C-alpha cells in the first residue's frame, strides 16, 4: 500500500482523502477456512443446539423458567466460560472461537444463550483487570461448578449514560459500604457473584474516568437484594432483575485494579464482549432465514411455491445478504482483538449491524410465514420478540453509532 | 481380560442430509456434502470407552479406512475417549469400491498386528446398510461374534452379549477374543466436550497402507447403476368401505 506523500496544507481535505489507507500497514486477511479444531467446536455447539436446546426452547419461552438444565449441560460440554484462561481451569479460547460457539447456541435459543453469555460479561472485568488472587478466586470457581455471575452497571436512572451511575461506595477502614440500585441485570437472581460499578468520588466535577470503582461482590453478602424476575418481551427464560444494595460491606481486596479505575474496566470489557453479542444476533438471524426458507419451499400460492415468487425470493436474498455480512463483521471484530489490536471500531460496527439486521430478518421471516408467522405454534414470532433486545443491551444502537462516528472522525482528524 | 480394543469408525454422509443421486447414476453426490461418523460406530466407540472407564480394558484404538478426510472421524473418536488412532490409507478408485470384504480383511490383519482381544463395530453403516463387516471379520479371525448387541458384560474371560433379534432378545456367552457389533440401544454416545477435543489433538494417529498389512483391495463387486427410490404417488380417497374393497379388487390386490 503506497503512502501518498505531498501534504499541501491548503488542499488538506482533498489530499487527506486517503489518511486511513496510508496508515494501514497490513491488509486484513480473515482465514478462508476454519481450522479442524474450530470445525469440531462448532459441531459440538451445533449438535447441542439442535438436539437439546431447540426442542425445549418454546416451553422455556412460555414459562419463563430459568433453563438451568441446559446451562448445566453446556457447562459440562465446555461450551460456557470459554474466555477463562487455562490457568484458572478454562479453555482460554480466542474471541473468534468463542463467537463461533455463541452463534451456534444462539441459533437454538437466544434466551438460553444470553444467560450463558452474561457469564462472559460478568467475568470479563476480572479477566482484564483482576489480580492473581481475584482471578483464582472468582474465575476458578466458575470452572469447578456450573455457577453464574452478573455484570451490574445499569441503574433505573442510568443505562447508556454510565457516568450517571449513582450507586455509592464509601470507604470505611478496610471496607467499602455500597448503597444503590441496579436494574436489568441479566442473571441478577442466579449469580454467585457480581461485578459492580459504583461511584467512589462524590465530587460532581470529578471526571468519569476517575470517579468510579469496579468491585467483585459475593451474592450472599448481607444487604444484596435481588428483586423480582422481570417479564420481558423476548429472551424470556433469561433471568433479568433489579438488584438493591443496602449497606453492603465489601473488603478492599475486592476492588479491581484500584479506586477510580472502574469506568475504564467497565468499558474495556465491552470490546471483548461485543463480538459474541453480535455473533448471537447473527445466529438468531440465520435461524430466521432458515425457517423462512424452509417454509417458502413448502408453501404454495397462486399455483407455485412461494419461493418461486420474486417478492419472496428477493426478500430471502436480502435476508441472506444481511446474515452473511453480519457474520463477516463479527468475525473481523473478533479477529482484530485476537490479533492484539484495539477493536472498538469493529466491535461497535458488528454489534450495531448484527442487532439491526437480526430485527429486520426476524420481521421478514414472520412476513414470509404470513398468518402462520404471527402464531405461537410457528417458530418465527419468538425470533422477532427475541431480536429486539439486541438493539438495546450491550450498548444501544444509538450508542454504537456514537462510538463508530467518534472512531471514524478521529481517523480523519489525525 | 481384554487388554486392547479395536473400534472401527466409518465416515459416512450425515444422517440428516438429503441424499442426491449423481446425474450419471454411478453413485450418490458426496462432494461438499456434510459427513460425520456413522451413528452405530459412535455407539461402538462409546461402549469401548465405557469399558476402559470401568477398567476392564487398557487401551481403545480407533481405526478408519479411507482418504485424508477420515482423520476427522478418527479425531472425533479420540475426543470421545479413544487413546490412539490408526488411519488406513485408501483413496481414489480403491475407496469407491471399498466394501465389507476388504475392510474386514484390514481389521483382521490389524487385530493380529495390534494384539487386540476385542473388536467392537457398528452393526451396519447407514450408507450401504451392508451389516457384514463384523461377521466377516470374526470369520476371518475365527473368533466368536456377538452381533446386534444391546448389552455387553464382561464375565471373567468371557463376554455375555444380549442380542436384539426379531423374536426379542437373545443372551449368549462367548469366549474372548471376540467381535461385537453395536445395535441402537446399546448405549447413548457421549458428546465430545470442548476440553476433550483439545486433548485429542495430542493423541497419536498412525498411518498404515493396506499393502503393509498384506491386504488385497480388489473388489468382487461392480456397481451397475444407482437410482433414486420411486417418487411416492398420490393416493386416492374413497367414501365408503365398499368403495375401498372395490378399488382394491380392481387393482388386483385382493
């Protein structure tokens, strides 16, 4: 890639047309084929999804019951906690490999998959910022028994605006006293421990980058009160709750990195967890595409299969385009972080795109099923309800656009 | 007591795939089609691994005959708990015409070479449905056979095998060394867990050529033609039982 020289200042905007290109020192090269091990991993996840998740997913959706038997099975097979390093009993899989597994599980049921993925989200702050003792204690136990954990950041009054978090942590001797309310916490009622973000510096002028601290809290600490299970539109078997913290005492050993480092840790976790969330949305979209295609090859109208009508085949074509591109997007973002580069730009693009297309593809699938699609005895209405949350959690569609535009413009301002 | 078990695993088209006949009617389409381990072979591997876990057997060796791709099948067996693998290299025309006679000769030769005292196979493969390899292998080795096994128990230096037969279940006792073929209800094969898949990478697969075993692969069979089964015709609805009897008489059925 040749570097365009000549910097005539008065022609800044035209010559700097290629600023990004001139800084590219390598050409991204995604592997054209999966390795044998990746294929085998994918096969186990696919078999588990087809044979064990899909048959029971509709019932879990109806009842909202926590799918613990499925989670336990996934844990036994090694499909959970894939990010935990080998030193703590995990497989230490790359982001790419984890995403392959996530897509297959999500194909089965995103409610089940979200319950599993919430573990990765809760663990990530410990993986990236924990000291040896914390990693051994909190990651080690996850591989010894099928335990759940949760990421406690969102509050009733602050979701996208993480800097608006009001849960307070006050230092008293060798402890911190926590008071506050968290909301929409996945696995809130099932977690063995939480990653908690709380404000340690009460001064409103203190910038977000120094005002918050990350803690690990055992769920059975006195004062931790999970609320009722929330009944949501989709992914209904996933356990989502408010959690109240009333005078909860945490030893100072449970601070991650140090006081004031919380915001960076909380945000840093997302670069690793957004690719699998995008993979999950892609799995849902692929399922919607497969179901719609199978139906279109069976249903007849006006004397032919509906798949032979261009209105339907064009819809399927566009659905296929979206699924393929979403897959490439999450694979790129996973590959970037595995290769040791900062992947914020790609992770946001993948999550934003996959979340949006999952909703579009699921809606189109319902449309292709026609009246049957609206009915609960056909699989696609669940997909449409399950898809919506992908535009909301793990950073809303709007927040992703904020991040992408900031990253994009930053390249041009350099 | 059986020290070493040989388990044969065959790479076949996955059971969920819709089979298509090649346009020239010489066989079925295999290019780009999903393949996996024959389901009865999975059951055979599971049984062998369980025997090892019960400490009734010291080593489980997985064997497969075919081109490079069968190594995937051997790896699946290793991930399920087999200790090592043997890949018998057969490719091209030899592979196309490979059948129970050749495979049983290979297995018999390997059983002698590896000093195996038990061979467990699937009762049949889901692609050719031959149901011959186990029986032929036992005959070539002059070993007793327990086929269509739905239960296998070790009793000293003998095997008690409960066989599924048309009339129900038959219990036999055979001396070791022996050949057992697995039927559907023998066990439920385990998943290969992710940690076991990673461990399996360190397990050894040795390559062997049929010539090294003194086996001649020439086939005694020639496939003349392969056709799809006839399309199912639409039925005819009738109003009354009399109509039904009348129609059956017309068609010469009664």
